[in-house]
C-alpha cells in the first residue's frame, strides 16, 4: 500500500487519542462561584471508566446542559394572517393539535420567564374572535327560534316573514338616503340602514355592499362614440358588375395591333376598373409597355394605364376610369374595414384600391403625412377622411386636433372637444408655438420616465397623466413658403424630426405645383399622398393618374405605391357627426 493511501486510512488508535484530549472550555462550562471548572477535563489515560460508552454518555449530558433550554415554538403558536384550509379539517383546523401546541409553547414561556407581547396579542385577538363568533351563533339560533314560533302562531312561514322584514328595511334605507339622514351611533348600539339581518350570509352582504358602492361612484351619463348609422348608406351593390361589351372592345383593340389577348378577370372599386388580360407565352412582356402609343387610337376610352405584369401573375392589366362611376361613401370605408370594431388603434381610412380593398393604415406607423397636388376639394376630402376616421373611434382624452389654415373649409371644426387650441392663420408668426412647447415638454417627461414612445409612457402612468395623440393640420404648405415664415418652418422641422415617437403627427397639404417643396422636408415625411403630377415629384407613377380623386399613396412599410380612390364625405354627414360630437362631450 502506498504512503498516500496509508495516510488516508482510518486509524482507530489515533482517533481515540485525539478525542481523549482536553476539549475547548466554553464560558458556560466555568463555575462562577469558586472559579473551578464545572466539568473536569478528560485525561488521556486508559481506565475502565474511559470506555466509549461512558464517554458518549458524558458528552451527551454536557451537550444537553449547555444547550439553550427554551423549547422552540411550534408552527401553530402564532396564527397566520389568513387561515389556510386543511385538507382534513377544513378551515376550522385541528383544534386538538392547536391547543396542545399553544399549551406547550406557553409552558415553555413560563419556564424561561419570557413572554412575547406579539404572541399574547394574537392570543387575545383569537379569543375575542371566538367569543364574537359564539355570540353571533347564539343570536342567530335565538332569532331563528323566534321566527319559527311567530310562523306557528300566525300561520305564515318564517322565510316569508324574513323577506317582508328585508323589504321593509330596504324601503326605510331608501327613505333615509333621500331625506339625507345619517346613521346614529352611540356606544355599542349602532343603527344600520342596510338590509342586513341574521339570515344573510357574508357573501350576500359583501355583494350588496359592492353593488351600493358601484351605484354611488357613477355620476352622469357615460360618453359614447358616434353610432355607425349616422354615416348614412353604403355604396351601390351593382358597382362591380362586368360590362361584357367593354371587355370585347378591349380584346379587339389588342387584336387590331397584332397582339391577341384574352380577358381573364375584371376588378373595380366603382371609380376605376381593371381588365386582367392573358397573352401567349411567346410574347415578351417588356415590349408591352411600348404598345401604349399604338393602343391610344383603338381603345374605347381616352386615358388608361398598363400594368406589366400584375403582381404574382404573368398577365397584364389595363386600368381605366369607368364611364359611369359609382362614388365611394365614407360609410362603406368605415363599416367594411376593421374600424367598425371601434378599437383604440388610431387607424384611418382614405379610400379603396383598384382591387376593391379598403385602404386603412395606423396613424402611429404613418408618422408625418403629406398630401400633394390635386384640386382643393379633393385634397381637403382626404384630410376630412383621416380626421373623421380618428374622431369616430377616439374620445378627446385620446385624440386632440389643431388646425392651421386660412380656408373656410375647416370652420366647422371650431368648438369640437377634440381641439387642442383654436384655429390659427398659417401666416401667423407663432402659429405652432403651443405645439412646439408641448413637444419639448413631452420630450423631457419621456426622458425622465426612461421611455422612448407614447405607448410606453402611457403604460407607466395613471389615467390622469396619460398623453393624447395630437394631429396638426397645415393647409396650405405653399402659402407658408410664400409668406417667408422662418419660425413656423423651423417648428415644422422639429416636429418632423421628433414628433412621431412623442405622439405629434402632421398632416400637411401642398396643393400648388408651382411652389417647390424642399427635399429635406420631403425626406422626413414618411407617408406621401400624391394626386396627378406630371413630373412625379413626390410619388413615382403619379403622372399616369387621371384627374379627380385618383391618387397614389406611398406608405413607410412598402416600397411600392398603391393606387387609391378617395371616399366621399357629404356635407350632411359631416354636420351630423360634428354636431353629435359637440353635443356628447360638451
């Protein structure tokens, strides 16, 4: 066996010699009277008395007398704040074990001469609860016995008598509440106007109290959003019918220039229609774009747009304005989209795509919006669609609007509870001063709260401190550039840079093509809406649009613009919705 293993091997003689040495003397082992040791040190000599059995008994006695003599309290000595029901004894617990543990703990306290005030207070409270419970049960038994005796004498059941008593006490409580009398309390006698009696369970009492509190909290009518029926009727159902004669004329026009096609499908939104054409496989699609000049003379309509190819297919499309258009009401846009669910998602609708799909987009993703070109009534209609979409689903605490314009079109918005401030002229030097101050205040508050956007801030604060989304309408941006208002332009640049995460959004209308738009401003506008533009300055493909409410929309989540036709919001519907909002939230 090697040396290392031999060293680690247990040696009984060495172990007995080590245990026979003098042990460490604790202060408790010393006798205070004569200074002698209470227990003499063990000697290493071998005697019959120093056997293992005697040494173990001596160690046990020494350990027992030097140990703290107070018995540790059991788990039932101090009652819990809430009684935990047992699987065997239920919520009552095991009375035998509880009394035994308390008796042992109290005897231990008496032996040690120490009494815990916390434990004594808990014992007194427990005894008081048990005494009240016994008194309550005795009163309940006496009351039940009295009611049974009354029922026997009068011939009426005790339950019916109790119901009559409850109704009488309820009526008395209602009369006292209306007359304004208070509940009188003197000493231990208390007069309660509640319909509580000895037959009611604690569950029924708590339910009645919660109901009375809920009725007392409510004051005044609840603010409701405008109903859907106020938006009027929807779009005519026959707008998507196929004109077979027009389809044959389109196919004949392609055959006339030597390109045979076949009409596969037809889509329309009521304003713009599109024929989907299938061509032979040996025809190259990149050549189709050059055929428009040849098709102009043979097509049944003057202006059209070629789609080469349609996304997801190998077919081409021909888009054109319908000879008899069907206007798209705002009610169709609202009721056919997710806005009818009345969610708090700040979505707005503008119109329909050529595929007959509702174009809706959340304002928080859209950021800053630019409406470029078009006639005044068309560009203002787009702004109205956005604002009414937001006001239909959001109350003044969630949405606020500010209008900076000299046009009479926005006079109807005055007096709305959603207004952040009164309308101002676009040429005013301090037109955006209040918005800029609010922007800076929110920036500082968000930094102190360690958040980056409006949603995170509103999740951390209470309802009274939540911030609303602010929409600023600037109409017309060209007038602002012409009047050389540098302070307003600097404020616009600040809002474009920091407004989106802080909940401040701009809707800017630039209707005049002769006034240039700065490139740095254009780059900071995430969502761009362009009507017909011969040079396609803002959105690609705008030069191929037609006059009217035909427009191209570029959103920040897509690199391809969409062709959308705006919805129509009549003057009567505008007045009804605005008057409803002014009347409810006044």
